[in-house]
C-alpha cells in the first residue's frame, strides 16, 4: 500500500541493478543504472544495443469514429493526414499555446490510436472530447514497454521477430509477434540512434525480456537504466518535461511556461492544417511575431574550460553523467538565458548542454558563455550555439 | 601546381604521419603522404586475417591519444569511438585471481581480500602516481629544449622548463627524480606486499622496453599508465572501435577531408637532397615527388640511415642514431576463437572477458622471463596481456565467435640463431600453453592464430628492430635525447627534413603527439 509501483520487469531488473539506484518515474520506480559506472550502458546505446524499461510512460488508447478528430484538435500536428502505422511525436498546449506535455501518437488503425504522455492526461483528453464519438482508456499498467536502442537493435529483433523489421521506417510501427507473443513494435526512441520500442501485454513482460536478452547475447545487449539514456537523449537534442521545460499545469508563473516554437518544435506545429486546435491563435501570433526564447544546443569550448580549471591547477572536472541543473548563460557579461541539462558526451568528446536563450542570441554560431563552478567559484566558460541533434549517426533513419 | 609538386611530403601513413599530414593540410598546405603498404595505419592497424575475424594486429589499446588532436581533427565525426576497457584480472596459480575494476569500492574489496594493508596502500599509491603524472604531463606536449644551446628558442624552452620545475613542490620534484631513476620493482616494494599485485603493476613498467621489472628506469614507464587517468571525463584510454586501425581510419578520413593525398603501395627509396636541403622524395618505382618540406614518420633508423645518404648528415649525429636502442622485446599472438575461453578462476562468461587479463603472477615471474630474453631466448613463461576485442566491439568477430589479442613479452628481436618458422611456432605454442594453464578450454576454441615476432613487426609494419615504441623508453632516450641530443625538436641536420614519429619526443603509443609537434615545428619554420 505504501509502495511505489513496480514495472512487470522488476523481477529481472531488481536482480540486475548493482547500485540499486531506483529512480522515480510517473509513480513507478525504475533502475537508474545496472552497472556501478555508466560507461557500459551508454556505449551499448551508441555501439551495440541497450534494453530499457520504459513501462512508466502513460499510455492511452483512443478509439472510435472521432479518434483522429480528437487528437487533431488536441495537438498541433495534422493528425487527419496521418497514415495507419505512422507515429507522430508532438507536444500539446493549452489555449495560450503553452506546452502541457509531449509524447507520441501512434495510429494503430483508422479509428484507433495510442497516445503516450508524461503526465496523467485522461482529464485533458476527456475535456477535449466533448461531443465526440470516442472512448478513451488508460492502459499504462496493462501495456508493458521496452526500448531497444543502438546500432545492433534491428539485428537482435529480427532474430526473435515473426517478420523482418528491415523495411520498417523511422517513426512507423508494425504489429507482429515476438517469441510468439503479439506485440506492437515502433521504430522510435529517446536516444537518437537506431532503435525500437516494443509494446506488449504486461503479463508477457518477463517472457519477452528473457527472449530479447537471449537473442542479444552475441550482439552485446546490455540492460540500460535511465541515467545512461539521459546522456544519449541530450546528444540527440531531445528535451525532458519538468527538466528542460515546465509543464504549464505545473507552472506557478507565466515565465515558467514554454511554447512548442520556443522548444524548437516549430516543425510539429501545422498551422496550415484545417480547423481549430488548442492553442492555435496564440501559436499563429507567435509564428508571425517570432519567439522570444528558443531551446538550442550549446557546445562548451574545452580549451576555455581547461583555462578556467588550470587557474586553480586542475584539469576540467566534468561529471560523467547528465546534470539537471539550471546554469546561467551569458553574453557580454549579461545573462541571456540558462542551460537546463548539460552532459559530457563520450561519443563526441564534448561538453554539451540544452539551453533556453533569448532572442537574438539563439542563432547558431552565436558565442556565449555558460556558468561553471570551479572550486566553489562561479565562472563562465566560452560556448557556441549549435544546431541539434549534437549526434546523429547515419543509421538512425536508414 | 605541377603534378608531383607539393608543399610537403610525409613518409609513412602510420597514425603519426597521418596526424602530421592533417595538421599541415589544415594550415593550407598541399600535402601527400606516402605509404609503403597497401593499407594505412602502420602499427595502428586492423586486418581481417581470417575471414570474419578482425585482428587489431600490433597495437591494441589507446591510452594517450592527445585530446587536442581528437578535437582539432574532429575525429569523432570521422568515426573515432573509444570504448571502455574497465578491468584487469590476474589469474593466480592457486586458482584464485586478483582483479582491479572500474569502481573504487570493488577494487578496494578485492585487494583487501588478498591483503588489507595493500588495500589501503593502493588508494594512496594511486593518488601519488596520478599526482606525479599530472606534474609530468605538461612535458608531453612540450618541445624538448636543447640544454647545450644558446639559441633564443632553446633558452626560452629551458626557462619554461625551469619555471615549470619551480612550480612543483620539493616533494614532487624528488618524487619525479626518483621515479625516473628507480626500478618498478623497487617502487612497488615500497608500497605493497601481495606479489601478484606487484607483478601486475610492474608489468606496465616493462612494456616495450628490453628491461626487467628490477631494471632502473622502469618506474617511469609505469607512470605513463597514470597519465590517462587525469583526463577525467575526457578519458582517451580504452579500446578503439574497430581496433587501433579504427583510430588510423578516423585520422585518414579527417586527412582526406582536409585535402591530403594518400598514396599507398608507394615505398620510398631516398629523400632527394639539392644544395644541401631536402627537395623531395624518390619512390622505389622511380617516381619523383618534389617539395621543400619532407617529414619522415618512419622509425629513426630508416629516417636517417636509409632514406638519407650519410654524407648529408654530420658524423656524430649518424653515430647517435646508430647507437639508438631499438631492441624489440615483445610479440603478439592474435587468436580467432569459436567460443570464449573459460578461466578457471572466474568460470563462465563474466566481466573479466570485457577487460584485460594479465599473466603476471609475481615480479619474479616477469624478471625470470626477462632473464631468458637477455641471453637470446624467448620467455618460456612469458608475461601476457590479453584482451578480447570482440567482447568490447561486437564487429570484431562473427556473432558468438571471438578474437583475442595477446601481447607477449619477452620475445627478443635478436633471438639466438635468428627467428625462423619453427621458432615462431614454438613461441606461439608457448603462449597458448601458458594461457591454457588458466583457461584449459582455449585450445579447443582456436580456429586460427597469428603469431607475430619482433622480426614480423619489422617486416610488416616497417619498424626497424621491431620495437613497438620505435626505440625504447630508456632515460637516455627520452626528452632532449630523443632521437639524438640537440635534435629533439623535430628538426634534423638536413634543412627541410623533419622527423615526427614514435622515435621522437614524447615517444610511442597511439598518442599522435610526435606527429602533431613535428607539424607545429614545420609551420613555425614558415614551411
């Protein structure tokens, strides 16, 4: 009664996690990492295959003649144009165009969709569905989910999958069987590498975990916690709710809220789509006037960082994991924004950050400075605004 | 510019040659790099000797690849990935093992199991060595000044070195002075009591030298191992994706992107000298290439005794180069396996397979191995440093199969009676039977094996004497002595002719520093 929820994989993951560093995620606990250092899990994402328990994602099935209409109205994407088997990533807003949440929409059939979200969304879905012929059900606990990410993920899945995934395109899904169990596999993920997410009945979770671990044995499969994934997602330029932006429903003041344009999600806002959608007017206005803020990538210059540390006789001290702390970003001595997540990137050998910068400082190539604390002194390291993703291997979309 | 007319010609597409060529091209020079073999990489090279099994044939780990080179040449963009090599396990004769893991507490527990006293000493030792490494590290990226010279450049260099030395505490200075003169066995005796721990640590002090753990000077080589650790998150040590050939491939890709012309199957005959200065290179096929700058990234003997006629170089310089010690002392056995070797000390597949496995049960074991080498024999019970690259990078072998890289010391270049096929086979057999003592199933797993003697290193990679560092890391062959007194600044007595490979400061390893520093010297001279 006083326990947080455990995912259906807990029986395996709890035995595998050496540090037992459980992290909270939407009412569940999941492994922070399995090894004592993150190297192996991180490099599995970038060079082999990482198996990640993503069950805590909120999942909803939206079904009925008006299902497409509901999601078309609730999100800024043109859901009416979506093909069956397609997956959309999107944020969604309140009527002021401020982001409430973000997630994926999967079109399972003409009249059936699955929505994932970070926040409980039943109420918001129901409010938007007034007068529509649609049923909404939450399936978070019934549908277990694993993410298999990394260059070897396809090879491993093909070994246990009833049909080959070679033709499955980026952001498409397929219904198939894995080790005899009916599953949905989408070519999606949170790492910016080749990867798939497997959606399965919760009571078959352990069967599939074991089947994947076995299939991946010769391909370097590694159970991976959310700490290593956190590094990879920054390299992929992907942000996280309540870390890189505050959900409008959690914001106390207007300044804490963000819009899709400010978050770099302009490409998801289909202003040319027919009809009303929540936040349309505000987003049209922002599109015309330009955004005041933008989430961008920052590359911290290593030489500059070395100089700051050398002044106290140290080599740069960068933790080998993603840091979720707000760091002021300066331009000519004046603060013009803040970094919300920073991380060392082992694959790029660069210190990188996601940062919210004010106009006009968010254009790529702009030179700014980010705060670093060197021996208890707050100093500023030179940094450059860059386009995201920081890292995008050629095989991600191929 | 006419065909075969360049700003600079680089001889040898080993990783240092590729680094130098890239830096010159980056500065706008028209550069060609000439490689004797059909592939680039030199001793940093990966080849598929048996179909499906890729061997990182000679060098097998990366430890000190310079961060500035990784950044300047954008090597990650060109495919460089350095994968973790998290542990070292020493199997013991009594069926137990000694492990060192990538977690401080685990290692401490492990050493404690063998010696509670050593467990405490281990922490302090690591700190002291890391601090000494940090103190000595700036010297790696420094051009050695000539202490006998009064030129402004050397005086400035000496001043810098002096200032630097003065910035160290007295304690640090004494520690460093001791480290460069001491034997690794003596150093380790001051700290530890558990013999396998001393044996394993001392092994890093003998790699690439023709010395034993009780020979003075080996403590310094040991220090090199700690240099990588102070880079923190930047860490450039580990196993390079695709083996060390992957490092060369990344640098070559960067070089091509910068406009470097890479010619393979282009062995060099002579450096062309006109009016007392380097003017180009004549290939063995008779082709002539012209440039005012010629940089050799070959070993010192080839660079100065083969490519250039003695008449163009001062006698004392030639004598120094002739006396430069390049005695090869190590070999490699690369093995293709159809299953993992099962080690008695830690049965089944486990973390030991993902790190280094060291056959170094004691200091005496290694010193005895050296004794045999002194008198022209390969060690009957050799020191072996094994890794299983396919456990770190799955693209090295077919699924379920493996490759194993065994670095073996000692195997003297000058073996009694000379190396022949029978001796090579016997050497390979000695290595397999040594491993067999600790992993009894190894022989059944072998599907192919490549045995490399120092003679083979010389023949294939073109390194005279087969010394993996192009010249031993002896005190009298380091810093301003490397490769010869007064000529440690990457310039040579022949104007226009430069030298930038492992035989120059700061030495061997897949580090790239000599290549970069040589390119810097050329650009500084206005080349």
